[in-house]
C-alpha cells in the first residue's frame, strides 16, 4: 500500500527527486507515514482504516500535535495526504 501511496503522490505532482537528484517529497511522506505506523505500533492497513482518527490525533489540538508539527508540519501533512489517498481508493 505504501508504494501505491507514493505513486498517488507522483500523479498529483509531488516530486520523487530534487533537481540535484536527492529524494524529495514522495520519499519523505512515505518515510513519515512509516514512522507514524512504527510509533503507533500498527500496520499501514490499520492506519488506512482509521486514518481520520490519526489525523485528528496528530493535527492541531490533538494529543500528538507536537509530534505532528515537527519538521515544518511534515508529519501531519503526510497524514493528510495519506488520508486523501485512502479516500481516493475507497471511491
């Protein structure tokens, strides 16, 4: 599922590599989603099934908002893109 998420991001215009050839947004978001799964001790399928709960948990006023805001809000942004992805495959 994580590879499909990366493909989804690429189709939406997110970069796979920077102009200098380093990994970019798709790699970063994929890595951050994996980190959330590791932190929560869940599999990606469980994250997908309850994505709205995790977005709330890591977003403003959530119990893990401090973590969600790390790295210029990269974790919460990755979760929100993952939520969009999950909704897109559910329809």
